[in-house]
């Protein structure tokens, strides 16, 4: 089976949640309908990540036929996950703790997790409006790897 992997990176607080979702849903629909199996890798570090997870769940419900996996990738085991493991595992299809970032210094763990997600992904979907911050660095790194990138802020 061919597995196609998508990772999401974006500024913590995008301008408009409704616009973001409106731009994202046709992309998700097309991906789900055109790929054998698709993994969506998401973080949980701000409003952007929450909007992406919600959209993936909606798209999975509306368009998928057992060919989608919604995966939370944590940089290390966090207390909110440890204390609420069952609810996390009900919301996401899988929860992974990135080994490389779990071994990194806490200040660099999210960036290391993002690098690992970028290396694993075939496609990066992002929302980048300014040239600073962790999401911008993750997308820059993705570009250096030659990854296909869709910036929802440019649509």
C-alpha cells in the first residue's frame, strides 16, 4: 500500500478560523479521494493545530473510506496527555511521541519534532504570514528538503 503523509505547520493564532477551514477542506477532499492511504500529522501547540485537527476529522468523516489516519505527534510526553490519555486516544487515531525530540533539550523539542514531521511528509500544508517563529522555521526546513508546500495564507 502506498502511504502519503501530510504534515501541518502554522502560526499559533491564524487570522480567521473560518477562512482557514474553507481553504483547507477542498484540499483534504482531493487528497483523500486521490491517495491509497493518507496520514495526517498534527501537533497540538496552538489554535492552528486545533483547526487542522478538526478539519481532518470532518474530512475523514465526510470523504474517507478507511484510508485516513489522524496522528498527533507530541515532542515529548506532556502532562495533559499523560493525565488524559484515554480522551486523546479517542480523538486521534494514533498518538506518537517523537523519539528525537523527546531526547532534545525542552527548548528545542518542538523544533526537533517539526523537523522529524517534515522529513516524514510528502506534503506540507501551512499557514505562514510572517518570516519568523517556529512554524516559519519548520517550513523553511521543509523547503530545504524539497517538500511540496501549500501555504493557506497565500490562497
